C-alpha cells in the first residue's frame, strides 16, 4: 500500500454538508488511528457564499475546481435536487472520481445511468445517507444480508410525516395543526409538500427496492399517496380497532413479482414499527436467513446524515488505498416485473360519511359483496338522523381493483355525503 491518504472535495455546504465537514475534521485523527488512512478535505464549494465563508481556507470558486482536481479522489455531493447534481456527479465519475451522495431524488431518477457509468470507470458510489439518515440499512442490504433472499421491506422513511402522525395521535390535533407544529420546531420545510405527499418516502423505497432486485424503477410507475387526507377521526377509530396509522414505503417480492408502493397504512399496535414516534425512522426487513429484523434510529438532521456520509467516505477510502477495484453487482432478474397496483391484495379500512337512516348499511354491504369484498368489522357509533355520520369498516383481504370499483359505486349513492376514505392495512407481520 503506497498511498496512505485520501483527498476529498465537497459540493454543497448546507445543513448536511457543513455538519459533514465539521464532523470529519473533528474525527480525522480518530479515523486515522482506527484505519490507518488520513482523509483530507481539500476543497469545498457552495453557490451561497455565506455558507462557505466558514471554510474560507479551502473554498473553491466553482464545482469544476473540485471535479477536475487531479488530487481529489472522492467527490461528496450534498446539494440536493436532481439535474444540477446529476451533471456534477456524472462529470466526477467521468473524471474517475468516486462519489458519495445523500441525494435520494438523484439516485431514484438517474441511478441506472450513474451506477452503470461508475462501474465502467472503476469507481464507487456511496449512498448510505440517501435513506433513513444514520440507520445503516443500505450497508446491511449490500453486505450483511448479501446471502439472503429479501422478500419484504416496510419503512417509516420520513421523519416529518411520522412526527405529524404522532402528534395527531397523542395530542388529538388535526393535520394542519400538525404541519404547523412541525414547521415551528424545524422538522418540516416552509413548503413540506415533498414530505407530506409521500414522494420523499417514494424516492427512498425505490432505492431499497433496487438493492434487493437489481432494478431501479421510475417514480411514476408506483402508487404514491400522502397523509393529507388523514383526519383525527381516522386516528381515533384506527386506535379502537387496535391499529396505528403510519406512512410506509412498502416493497414486497414474491416469485417474479415486485410490489412497491407508498401510502398511509394501518399497522397493529403490537408491531414494533407502530412504536416509532416523532421524527425517528425505522426499517423492517424479512429474509429467508435472517427472519425478521428491525432497524431504528434518527432519520434526518445534520449529524445523523453526516455519520452515514463519513461511513461511505471511509469505506471507499479503504478500497482506494488497498487498490484493485471491487465490483459491486446488484443482480437484476430480467423476468422480475413490477406488480400493477390494481392487482395488490390487502385488508382495508373504509370511512363512509352517510345519512343515518335505515338501509344505508345494507346498500353499502351489497355493493362490497358484489365486488368480492368481505367485511370483518363495523363501527357506527353516532345516531343523528338529521346529519351524515361516519361508518367505519374493516375488510378481509381484497383486490385493489375491486375496492376501487366498489367505492366508486358507493360514492355515487345519494346517502353518501363525502368521498370515502380508504386506508390500507398490513397484517400478519412480526
């Protein structure tokens, strides 16, 4: 081993970038003592001059000053977004530099191109921080669970939405109040659409699905639903039935079918994912050798994300120092296909808003029965002939396409006063 040091450049000095630079600098000597490699930050860049002013001794005037620097081995991309980040990362790889990124949107959109390009150039892409912050789920799927056939991943992958749902459950507040509280505490962006719509979770579950299937599907091919339609009444009734509502990223593999979806989900209170509160993240994994496993921890924040970025930098530094490119293959089965969302089968929670008069329940039940949907439980607590009241139903397993057909007909009944709320249920887990 001739080379005992590795040089890096950082593009992006926001919350994660500045935390990474500070923490790596602070831990530099400890890392050197542990692995025998000195990791040096040569240059940093951010278009916001106020952000890099704190690192004035190592400031770069442009990203190219990092990407084209022959002395830099690893480029750490932490600017977020897709198109600009893609150009920087692609150019870095073309210049035979390994890349570390926390950018889940970038990977879910351009991952197929970037992973292929990195392999052709014999360089690495580290992306542990792109999913679940400090939780080492990517390393576990890539390395620790390599011999496993993973058949199920359920993830609470967005701290903002988990905080909002936790507040709705414990404080009995509504969705909008939960959003405002999250903003006030710094857990939500000024515009939290990416989080509450489910798209942030979707980027992350697509990456995890890639690790177990070798296929990176585009985001417009999967079903995504956010938490904005969840009301306190749903939280309350779900609890009475013994469930908690969580926004889940779901990936299931069965034979040649891969199921990927994101939506609010009823989980049994006994399931460990139901106990994940506030801004924490958790990932539940099932495999043929490991059985059932749960990862839990901080899913966001500068320190949590920087821990994962540092981990990737260390791993890649070891490979650079030891020389010899170690090819990483995520074997893709060409016969594997994405199961159409309309074909999924699961249990359902329905909340109908109906006029309280005789025969209403019979009309609803008949339509459900005609579409092969069997009712398991019903709650209709309020009696008010003058107004519409909630009717809550849980079903046995049913097909999504049958549910959509039935609910469309039920919503057309003159006794139904609001669109029916549908929440899917995960049963028989842990």
